[in-house]
């Protein structure tokens, strides 16, 4: 089964398959370029507990042996996963590719003409899923290829195909580990005490400042069978305005440096990643309830927005008003104009009764409801 970016699929649900072979393969004319595969075992925080949670050529097995780096050639890397043996404390396993010393050598994934993730049943060899990615990659030297994650007691796959600069050190930092160079085994970044961990739920109209990092992830989460959509309205540093949503999934390598992981179609979660916050001034996260849902309360759906700077600081913005007649709600806004910090604000604001026109975010960071295009789904 061929899948596309953001198309989350069940791996173990209604299946006896738990032993998986993940093959990451690529094609490049640069035969000298060294590409390495790895896996990061992540706790609920989205971070590695310690260096033993990083599986790569220098440490080819996790502590209990549930995830193993089998080998890398000049065209592919293979990871084996025994999903039923992964410790309960691990909520996600990220599969990645990095270019060895790519930053120093001036090499990037722009030299890769095609890349694929292929998942197989380890026992039968049957191909379960295949994912082709990398068309948008330019100067990136690290890629998150895909993520296995737990959902209602089962394992699912989220095909990501998202890259960023900085190679292995940047990738490790994203998952809470630190390396001095690509020849060293990571140590927990907590030892350096760079960023103070912070988990906060904002009060109504409250604003908080957190560390401005190289990557920010925001999710819209809800508990309802209704279909909600996450919209990310943005203003770039040079004044461009726009939005990333299910009809425009954005780009990680060019403006707006924002991507949406796809359209959820049902209850659960949608995720927006801000890949280069330094190139943005403001973003506004809003939720849209499809016309087919009819009227209803976003609060009753338990809709929340969660902003995560990927370095242990996570801000939740819930909804407090019981508004039953709006199709739109603006939930949270982030201001990136400060060099070192970013401001996360709770902005809970609803559209007028029955109004379909979307919000708009302006260059000065203010926004208005009921003034944008009409959205139908």
C-alpha cells in the first residue's frame, strides 16, 4: 500500500504482525555521500530519556533489544522493530536519515533524487506500506522519515518526510540529546541545563514566553467523532501573509517554512510544524468545524491546541467558552519577533453565529474573525 505524507495508518490494529522491517532507501549520483539511518525511542514528552534511547550504527540495539539497527549500505539503511516488546514508557519511535558531516562537506539531500520508506513483515517478507518522500528537500542534512506511535493501545505509522539543517547534532538536539560532533555518542541535554523544562496550561487570555528554538510543533487535539481542521495563519519576517491548511500543506524548505501533516478526516489530532521560526513574525492557530458537522460546541469536543518547542517546554491552550453556534475558533497565537524567546498567547475568539468566513492574521500581529474567505468542506 502506497501512502503519502501525513496519511496515518494502522500497523498492529486488527493484525497479528508485530515484527517489522523498516527499510529506508535512496538514490543519489554522489557516490561519496555517506547517509546514515537511525531510530530515536521517545517518551511521552517527545524526548529521549537517555543515550540508550538512540539506536544507530555505533549503538545498534536499544537496551531491551526491541529496536535494532541492522545495517547501512550506500543506498539503504535497515531498522528492525519488535513493536510488542517496546517498553510501555516509549510512546513514539522516530526513523531518521542524516548525511555524515554534511554541513562540513557542503552536502545536502538536494543531491538525493528519490527516497523511500518500505515497511515489511519480518516473518513473511510481505510489503505492508511504502512511502516516497524528499521532493521538497533542498539544503537539509537530516530527515525525519516516519514515526511509529501508540494510539489506543495499538501502533500506527505517521509518514513525515520532513528535513532540517544541522545534521546529526541538530537531530539529536531535537530529541533531547546533545553531541559535540558526529563521532561522539550523545549525552542527555539535561546535563547542560540549557532550557528549563516547562509544562503549562494557559488561563483565559494569558500569555507566556518560552525559549525560541529551531523547531516548533503545534497540535490540534480533540475528542469527538466530528472532523475538525487545523489552520495556521502566518506572517513571515519579510511581511508575507498566508495560511497552511488541508488544501495547502506548506513547505519545510521555503516560505512559509511551515508544514501540516495532513487532513485527519476523523477525531484525533492534526499537527503543524514550524521548521524555521527565525523566518516568521507571527502565527495564529485556528480550528474549523466542517459545515457537515452542523452546529456544536468546540469546548464539548474538548478541542485544545498544544505548542511544543521540542526542548521540554510545552504550552496547552484549552477552550473555556461553551459556544454552540460557531464554525471557527482562533485558539492560540505565537509571536516570534524576539531573538531568544517566543510569546504564546491564549486568544480564544469565535466567529459570528453561522458565519463561514475565516479569520485573517495581519502584519502587525492582530487578527480579525469573519473577514477571510468562505471555507466549505
